[in-house]
């Protein structure tokens, strides 16, 4: 299974609910939490050597 297929399984409404519920975008406006989540998911599945 590829990352785009996995992201289709997670509705955008659910991601926005979690962002609002945990207030992750309260102080950080330039990098939204939903984009950060998608980037982390992509790096976990697609990149051979992950780093911080």
C-alpha cells in the first residue's frame, strides 16, 4: 500500500478535528499540523534512511 492510498483512508475532516481538538496550530501558522502529519507519514514509508 502506498502513502496516497493511506491518506485517502483518513478523511480530511478527521485530521482537521484532531488539529482543532489538540490545538496544534495555535502558535505555529506557517506549517499546519495536517501537512506535518502527511510529511511524516510519507517519510516513514518512502524514505529509506529517516532523520530528524
